[in-house]
C-alpha cells in the first residue's frame, strides 16, 4: 500500500525514522500500574498542562505593575468573557497539582520505588515538588490584593533569614531591600519564565529516567503480566484528564473565584497567612526560634531531597528493620499535624 501523498511529501522534507518515534509508545507496563493510586504520576502532568494553557490566556490581560495588577485581575474576573473560569481553572489546578504530587510521593515512598537505581528519578521529582511550591508562592503574589501582598512581604522576609545566602536571596527576589514595583516584575518573570523553563526541563529528565529504568516492580509481586502504554495507559490518562477538567469546571461554576481588597503597603491586615501548602513550615517557624526553624526546615528539605541515600544508610545500619519507613512516616505524620494545627487555628 503506497503512503498518502502528504505523508510522502513530509517524509521527504523531514526524514525522521518513524519506527524509532513509535518505539516509546510500545512500552509495556507492569499490571500493578493499572490502579490509579499507583500510576498517579500522570495526574500532576495533566494539571500542569491545564495551568500552562490557562496561564497563557491570563497573560493576555494581566498587568504586572503594582498600580494596575489588582485592577487587571478584577477585570479578568468580572468583565472578560469566561475570565472567571480561566482564573478558577488556573488557581485550582495548581492546588490539585500539589495534592496529586503529595499522593504520588506517598505512593513512591510506600512502594520504595526510589531505591537504587532510581535515586535520581526521586531527586528530579523533589526538584519538581519545590518548583511547584515556587509556582504557588510567586503566583499568589501576582493577585496583588492585601493578603497576597503581605504574604509576599512576610515570605520573602523569612528567606532573608536563611543562613549565608539569605541576604542575596532576598535581593534576588525583591529586586531591592523592600517589596517594591521591582518585586512584582520579578515574581511575574519567575512565574511565567524561569520556573516554567526549569519545570519543563525537570519533567523531561524525570520522565526520561522513568522510561529508561522502566516502572519499578512491586516488592513481592510475582505477577509477570504487562499491558501496553499505548493505547490502554494513554486512554486511562485521557479519561482522568476529562474527569479532572469536568470537576474543575463544575467547581468554578459553583464557587467562582473571589477578589480581596487591593494591596495597601501602609496597612497590615490582622491575619496574614500563606497558602495552605505552606502551613507546616509557617506553624513550625512560629513554634521555635527563627534560626532553629530555618536550619531545621533546610535540614528537612535536604533529607527529603536525598531520601534514597538516607534510607539506604539506615538500611545498612539496621538491616531488615525498615528504619527509613518508620522515620519517613513519622516525618510525614508530623508535617500533616502541623498543617492541620495551622489550618484549625
Ligand atoms: C510535576 C511533577 C511530577 C510528574 C509529572 C511525575 C510523573 C511521573 C510519572 C508519569 C511516573 C511513572 C509512574 C507513575 O505514574 O507513578 C513517575 C514515577 C516516579 N516518580 Fe514522579 N512525577 C512528578 C513528581 C515526583 C515527585 C515530587 C517525586 C518524589 C519526590 C517523584 C518520584 C518518582 C519516582 C521515584 C518514580 C519511579 C517510580 C517507579 O518506577 O515505580 N515524582 N513520575
């Protein structure tokens, strides 16, 4: 059968070996990955996709300067056709992405899929998690209402207290010693330029590593059956994408995004609080002296970043005792307790 003329024309001009391109689609996945709780990794990817599309639409009308930022958000929400929907999708896909990442991390932690040789897959995963928090922090500040302005002020103040590099970090983010028009410009630049670039690079590295190693088999699982990445797995991901999108649209219609009061640098609101995903560190920093809080938080993040090696070290120390699993679970329970504590206070 001869190829379609258009395909022939294209193949002559762009001589890509199509057979090579099709290979990744033929990947065979272990059957345990059929359960959604296990293959959760695709969910943050879908949500990131939703954020990229809605984020690009928002940039058409958002104005990153302190005098016009709040007004432009108001216009998007109240005057632009479907602006409320786009804003809501962008906000809530971000919140869901953090939840999905938590769940993905828990599943990888519980199945210990981060162990040799997948340590770097975990490290890139952690980088993705931190970048996602960076998106949340910078995005929240762009709204430029009173709460987001003060959360930015307090948040960047805390960074200024980081040992050794704090001062430089503060200047890098604020563009000067104080929160100023430079700060909003920088946050915008990070939010739509620096972070997305790093994110795409880290996602690529993460997924390439997942592909090169293949998905880890479960400990003690004797099943050898596999199923196809294409079309079965891809269709499952597409179904999840549809459900997520539908859920987000229904939520946006039921609870359209609100507007606070415009930022006023001369008036500090009584209850400044970051977004919920920063609650654990916020509560922790309120509980202990500042320097202790910052050093221990840095130690906690470092420990998470290099968890595969920490766990392997603990395993060598007490073989078969699963010290890592106990320690990790205790750390997770503590983080959750701090989050709930701050949420209820
Ligand atoms: C935008 C963020 C992320 C995306 C899009 C993503 C995507 C994925 C995908 C698609 C897989 C294949 C298996 C599955 O679906 O579970 C996977 C596996 C994996 N992910 Fe992620 N991930 C992200 C963040 C993270 C984070 C935060 C961690 C941990 C700190 C992590 C650690 C891992 C590890 C170790 C594997 C290998 C698991 C195995 O082989 O069974 N990932 N990721």
